[in-house]
């Protein structure tokens, strides 16, 4: 029997320029590509925000025995800052992984001018649909009030934290709160973009306590939840180094 060796992986990072949750768009494209390239494993990942991070996807490719991994940034509008971080995150992963890393390659940007023209042309030449007034409204009775939470926890899912343990910390936090029966009206967790002290990744901030945690990795989350969020005692030994705060004039 002729077994297909699927040792080539393609990781497509969801674009940030195509709506709040563009992974559905990417997933639709990947369904077609899987038919065209049955010898390749296609997965999606995010550079920041919720979802499988690029570094987690790279780890999964290694665990599956991939010999070659192609990473594609699905940005369709050129964003030089995003492109630079895309390269830095993958470079960081390669350094951490060391000599057993597979051959990781970066695909050319979709935002290349020539390709972008083709993308636009395909969009306006394909089927279009009328805009409607019957779509769901932007308000709902369920969203009338600010939740009554005691603490607001900001979990950084910027690109650096997402590459250095942020997704695992966020997942561990969800599980720990659920295990203790704490919901949004107790502790509201919000995943954010970059909070700035990227070198201290993964970064978590807690308000109204004005507490900032550095390197709050998944293995620290249980203690963080018990001591700070349940007992109200911030763990000061895990505080991130911070510039002195500025006092705003009234
Ligand atoms: S990416 Fe988390 S602080 Fe910058």
C-alpha cells in the first residue's frame, strides 16, 4: 500500500485585517487546499489574540514529525510592524527549539502588490450579495449593564506573549476559574493586545488592584488564582518591574 508521508506542514496565520475572527475565512480556503495537496498538513494559527499560537502550531508540527514547515502570513494588507513581529516570533521559536527544529520556511507575503491586485480582482469578479437591514443589531438586553465583577484580569495576547506562554496561561486561567465556580460576575478575564512590557512575557494585569505580573506562565496560575483572585492577596514577588507611575493632574 502506498502510504502518504505527510511530513510537510503549512501553518497559515489568521490575518488581522479581515475582521474580528477571520479564521473562518482561512478555514474555508484550507479545505480547498487540502484537496489540492493531500500530502500536506494545513493548520491555522494566530500571531496574537485567542486561538492556537504560531509557536504552539510549530510545536505540534514537530511532535507530528514534520520535516518541513511553511508558515504563511495571511495578511492581505501590508503591515510592516505585523510582518516584523511575524518573523521575530518564528525566529524566537527556532532559537528556543535548537538543532532539532525542522526546516521552517516563510512564504512570500500575500500583500505583495501583484498578488493583492489578483485578490481584489477575484473579490469583485466573484459572487456578490446585497447588504441587508435584517442583520442582528449592535445592541442586546444582555449587554445593557457592565458586569459586576470584583476584579478585571487582563491577559496579554500580543505577539510576544502569545509566543512565550500566553495561550497556555490563558487556558490555565479559564480552567482554574471554572474549577472554583468563578464566572464573569466574579472575575472578568479579557485577552488584550500588547500591554508593553513584552520582555516580561507572559504578562497579566489585575484591576482595580493595579497589580502587574511578569512571567505568569501556566504553572503559576493555580497559585495566582487562589492567593490573589480568591483570597485577595497579590503575589508581590511575581510583580513585573515597573516604571514609577505618572500622576495625572485633575
Ligand atoms: S506582547 Fe504582551 S506585553 Fe507586549
